[in-house]
C-alpha cells in the first residue's frame, strides 16, 4: 500500500512532505505533487508533514478523491522527481482550504 496525494495539494504544492521522504518518491507538476506508488515504502512520514492535509494512506483515501490514486500513478511516471523542499506556490495559503480544485490541476510537469 502507498500514500496518495489528493486534491488539497492543487495550487498549494507545499513540499514539506518531500523533505521528510526517505525514498524520494515524490514527483512534481506545475501546481501539484504526486507519489509514485511503487516507490513509496508506506513509512507515513509525509502525511503529518503536509500543511494542506492532502496526503492519505491508499486505504483511507476519501472516496470523493478516488481518481487521485490513478493520477498519482500516471503522473509519477511523467513528471520530474523532486527531492528537496522548495517554496510553496505564491497562492498556497489562499488555496489551502479551497474545495473542488480538480479543474485547476495543471497536468504539465514542473
């Protein structure tokens, strides 16, 4: 089982999770991060580190965000790996608690 980055990350892209990941399984898009499901070792370090509360164990992923399991798997093979903490997006604090952000997800790599 892996962890999954879900909708709350969109337009925030805090990278606190990247900083604590021992296996570098995060990948970066323009306004979203994903976890490679085959690289994640299910250590759980990333979940409490996320300021947007966007990371879930696969088994606990809310059903309304079920598609994010597939999005993480797909984009983690297309986007570049990120291994160090970076600045969050400038609008991160504004978008941190915004709901229904799926249409804002940019599929382009960082």
